C-alpha cells in the first residue's frame, strides 16, 4: 500500500506508519503501536502528539493505560480542503500585488515538467482573466499528456467546464500524427482544428496569443521559450494567418 502521497500534506513517514497502524488495529496503546509499527516507543509518543494536533488521532484515558484511536480517513480530506482555502487566500493576496513585467524584449525560459505546468497556468490565467482574445497553435503534437499525465487532462477538463473556448478564439494547426491525441479526440469540437499534410510534422510547437509567442519542445526534457516582444508576436500572427489560409486552400483544392 503506497501512501507516500500523504507526505504532500505534511505527514512524516513515522506519522503515516503510526496512523495506518491504528487504522488497521484501533485502538492501541503506545506500546502496542511501537510493537506493530517497529518504531521506538519514545518516537511513537512524539508522533502521536503530532497526529493528535492534526486531529488524526484521539486519546482515551483508561484505568490501566492510555489508548489511541485513528480518526476517520475523511479527516485527511478536510485537512486538504482547509489548506486549499488558506492557499487560495494567499494566492489572492499575491495576485493583487503581482507586477507583470513590461520588458517585452525579454525571453523567458520554462524548463522541465514543473516549468511546463507554470507556463500552462500563466496561459490559462491570461485567457480566464480576458487578457487575450486569440490563441493560435502551430505544430501541436499532443505529447503534453505524456509529460504531464494527470495534470494536463485535468487542465483541459477545467477549461472545458469553465467554457474558456467561448472567451477566446482558438485555432490550432496540429501535426498529422496527432490526430489520435487526447485534445483532438475529446476537445476538437470546441476549437477550430486543422492538421498538417502527412510527413510534414513539426518537431516544436509554436503558441501565439495577443501578447506573447512561445516555442515549446516536449521531447526528452521539455522546455518553453517565451517572449512578449510585440514585433515578434505580430510577425508570428501574420505567419499563422497565412498558414491557416494555406490549409484552407489545400483542403478545398
């Protein structure tokens, strides 16, 4: 049973061990917990105190010994929800004071999967906050879900639920090999989607909005190069419009 994800809400390995021991054998004394978990008894007492503070363990005073009982696992869900509320409040405060860089000549680099998430979140926020009205993509590969297996599908689902496609004009020219991708299969009816001719796949994806242009490479370690330079953005907008027209000409020929 892999419960390492519980470390993400601040539970140590010892806390997970003590809590799961109690879950399986409620109630137990500290001595019994130590025997079943393999932890030293002084360490068990310290761990029980931390779990009690988090509301995950309760103590009963009996004539011969104190015993401990694990709270229902749903308490973990409530802890997550409480932390989420506090985090969102903190983010709201940060958003009010966030200063968007006006240095449009700068090139920003996002590296690795976590950098990729940051890029997508900023793009998502720009659409949601109505800072951009157009989203164009050249050379879509459909590989994002391979790097962000859980995150990317959830991001697409969130955007569909919030109907972001109604706030922005989305046009995508995807690689021919990406016809079977998750976006093409599940979200193709929400966007204007075209495909390149066979054997003309692009190795990088170009993303263009009203205010930025980004080049994304998802092979091996992913990275994104992004600039807000208005001359570059304008040039790529013109390029996209021409490519879109060419695809229409090819399809009608």
